[in-house]
């Protein structure tokens, strides 16, 4: 029994690698929709000289092959796949033939030639049944075969076998030729065995053969339809990007295929149109619906200089976009490619299923032989009954539903997440996310917005707020520190006058110094002014017309002084703010507080995670203790660790992973927190849309800066784990129950086909598709679905 997806190429040898070969190519093989199909394709490709690695993906109907172009060719690979009985409808990659990328495959299941033949076979089967059981007077004897009468109903059954069984026997031939013990081979043996037994034992089993041929064909069509439904969820992502783009050519425009658009071209996007390529807006303005990429429900305003993504929708305005990524290299293409490649990353359950399946089929086939040979002696059945029991067991011998139960659930989960702005890079990460018991958050840029803003300006010594901002702007304008940038932005917003700046100097770890209009000024931490000789515990705070003045120390006896060191500064820091003092060598002019605003959804996200079963939430930050405590309290995490260096964050994550059996997730920005995320059981990057580093380093990427996606991710992953467990258990229990009941005559052959094969495959696929209804906004949530189902 073949596994559903081969390891020969390995996850690193997917579409972007060559696995030791000169070229890598993807083939679209839509008829390859089960593990047994994949096995035949693998056997065929594996016999070709020059193939360096290959991978079959039945859940998406893809075959990825890396090969040496000097020793074999794309044509030879196509011939091998088609020699295994499966049509190659398209290809793309770096091969010698190329081809366009068309994952669409076929025109559908029910209009196909096999569906039509199955319908004809079913009609003959129904007519035969009518004659056999209801219109016996019309069931005339037509001939005698080996001394046994051949009635009209028997002839109709044989015609049904001949028509509906063509594809089965053909596929069974390919299975035998490729030495693959799969369902096609077993069904072929069962059908031909029923016909042979009719001649050998003198008891007509034509009805059984016709039932097998027709119902199994129906089962195959249902399975294919179910698999197409699973594939459609990924296809919807592929279809987001338009096929054509309107490109500016001087004063005119030209509509061309997106493949013909080069980096640097300017494309025109009108209201209601999809943006064809990643790029930067160079003219116009509009609200853009980014839900297909980031999952954001509210359109985002885009103006000159803003980045836009392929597949997003221009809602209302006119945009001109300079292309920054070639076709196939944009954000949407990377998302689709990563999801397809994620199938190589097997879950623990999937690996168990594959190991189990390798033993299941031979054991059941041996049981079928034992029942056939031993039934008349042990159970007292007749030889024809024993043969039918054996044939029924052969139907149950292929664990298609069992093998497909995990990958189809993984694909459904991954594509559902992608549609909601969450990229999960493999089934193993989906499984691991649903099991984590602790979540660690970076503070800056994760729990907070990562954008510093001025929150307080306290003027001193007779200065006004404008005076303080004017001095601070002059001092910080040449600084590259984020705090300085926030102060300059606030001063520019207040439209304060500029001052002449000379002799700028950065005082490492303390602040900055510069001459403003010829007078030395300082801006920095309270410790800097303490070193300059200021008594920060006695700053007079008497207000006069709204202006704070500083008088002599003697006046402080009247209890109207600010104590910056033990009162004002600590009070601001306890609110999560950073304090900057501004002044000269002789005079303290004012105080400015800067803070990184907490994301409005952070507290709700943490609370939701706790409600979903996360045992501990921890904030990790390099910020000071007071600020960390304030943010942790506002957000509601269970614990926090402050003043951490990068290696100390790694150690903190290691402690969490060791403490909790289910492991821990680390949520960060995907760049600075890469070591800690790599250490965690699951690394989650925030705001990864268009960010190559985050897409590459994280196990999971939240495409937008929306922390509310994290509870959705945890909820979806937990639900996916439950669906996988349900599918595995159901397929095992049903198959085993039917197999054990066969020798006692409780399972007719039609029930084995419909319940044990088609029914289970359709059932596990339908169950997996429920994951596509889980929504980040709560609609279609697992609880709702559970009550509905």
C-alpha cells in the first residue's frame, strides 16, 4: 500500500528546489485522488532513470518531480504517469517543456465519460434486478453455458459489468503492472472472481459482479466529487489573482496577461477590479479590500507610497500601481505555494496512518483468503457463499478512507486558515498549535502596536508646552531613535517653530546633546540630568495660569514641589510610559512621556485564549520592569518577564516548552524574535503580508497586524485535531466492524461497497470540509458547527 504522499523528494525538494536534479516540475493529475492512485504514479516515476526525487499529493492532484534534464525529459515523465493510468492535464516549472499553470484540471465529475458509462451500467443493473425479482415471467432462458442456464437478467448483469467495469478493470491492470495492491486491483479481482465462480460452482454470481462494478464506479465518482470539493478551497485562493492586467504604455494603456507584466511596470486598477500584482501605489487613492490576503474585514485606505497585494480588490477609487514582484512571486502566489508544499510536512497522526495502512491491506486480504477457504469447514457456508464473503472482504481490504482522512482534513484546515488571513506552513504545525498549553508574546509590535507616540508633555520653569516641544524637536530631529521620531512627529503636528541646531551629539544609553540657537541643551533619561547636578526630587510645581514654574528649594517646605525621581517619573512608568527630560545645563525645561499603545484587541485575545483552554499566557520583553508590569496588567497575561536579552527570551521559551506537555507557542514579529520562535513548539509571526522573512521563519504567519486571529488559529487547530481523530476512528471502526461481520453473513457486497468504501470516503471528506466554515469573526465557529451537526 502506498502512502498518500511520498517522502522521496522531501519537504525541501518541493517546487522551488531540485532535489539534486537540474529541474523541478509540477504536474496536474486530477484523477490521482487517493493513496492507491499515488502509489501507482510513484512506482511508475521511480523506474525512470534520471529522476532525483518525487512527491505525490493526491489531496491536490499534484505530482512534483525533480530530474536530470540530460538523462530524462518532461515527455518521459508524462508518459510514465499516463502509463500508470492517469492523465496529465497540465504542468509548470523549470522543465524542458514548460506549460501554463492551470490547476483547474477537468470539467467536473458528473459530465465525465466514466459517469456516463456508470449510468448506463446502472440502468442495465436495474433492468436485470427487475427481471430477476419482480418480472420473473419475462426472465427467459437465452442459452446454456457449461451446462448452466443463462437468463435474460444474467445477460443484462453481464452487460452492466462490461460497461460500468471498464475503468475498474483498466485501472486494475495498471495496478498489477505497477505491482500495487490497491483498491482497483482488489476490485478487479473481486469482479473477475465473481464471474469465474459462476462458472466454477454452477451458481450464478452475475448479480454480485454487476453490483460490484456499478456501485464501485458510483463510489469512485462520489469520492472524486468529494475530493474536488476539498480541492476547490485551495482553487479559490488560486483564482483570486486575475489573469490579465492593464499596463500603462506612455499615455495609453494595454491589457496583457499578468505573466507579461515586468517589475517596474505601472498597472492601472479601476474601481471594482482586482489588483493583479504586488506593488506600490504611485498615483490615486482608494479603499482596498485586503480580506483575501490578510483576512481584514474592513477595507484599508491606500494612497501614494502604500503597498498593495495581488488578489486584493480596489473598492472605489482609481489606482496606479508600480509592480514590485513578478507573476508567481507575489504574496498570493507564495501563500498558495506554501500551502501546497505544506503537504510534505506530515503530522504524527498521518505518519501513523501510513505505517498502519502498510499492514492493513495484506492482513485483510489474507483474512479474505482464510474466510473463502475455511468458511465451508468452520462456519458451514457453501462454497459460493464463501467466495462471496471473500470477495466482500477484498472490497474492504483497501483503507482509502482511512489513509485520506488526515491529509484531506489538513488541506481543509490550511486553506480555511489562509482565507481568514492565517498562513500555516504544514499539517504538523496545525496539529501542534491545537495542542499547545502555553503562549508567549513579545511585547513590542505584538501586544502593542510598535508605534511610539507622545502621551504627556509637562512644562517646567515657566515654559509652555510649545517651548518644550520646540526644544525637544531640535534635539531629537537628528536622532534615529524611535523615541526621538515620536517626539519630532508630535512637534510637527503641533506646528512649533524650528530652532537652529549645531554640535549634535548622541550620548549612548542616556540621550542626546546639541546647541540650540547657541545654547547647549540636553534630552534624555532622568539619570542624565542627575549627572548634570539637578536635584530631581525638588522641582517646584506651583501652577500660574497653567504654567509650571520652578522656584528655589526653600519653597519646597510648603509641599508644592514635584519629586520626579520617586513620584512623577515612576508614576508615568507605572502606566507603561518612557520618560524624557529636556533642559539646559542650568535649567530643567520640561518632561515628555512616550508610550507604545497597547493593541485594542490584545486583552480580548488573551482572554479568549484562556477560555479556549490555554493554561498560561506570558509576555516577554526587553523593556524595564515598571513598563512591563503596566502592559502585562492592562493586557491580562498570567505572567511577564522584563529586561530580557534575545538569548534570555530563548531560555524563557525553552522553560515553557519543558514545563507544558503540549508545548508552547511564541508570538512575535518574525524577525527580531526569530530565535525564540524557532525554539517554541510553534512560532507565530505577526503582520507577515508581503514580508519574506516572516513567511520563511515562522511556522504560522498572521498576515495582518490583528491579534484576534490568534484565538481563531488556536480554535481552528483544536477543531482540526478533533476532526482528524474522528475521521481516523470512524474509518477504522467501520472497516473493522464490517470485516468481522462478513463471515457471519451480515454484510452483503453492496453494503461493503457503499458503506465501507464510498460512504466512509465521502464521510471523512465531508467532516473535514466543516473546517472551511470556521471563521475568525466567530461565525461558523466550532461551537456553532457542533450544535448544528
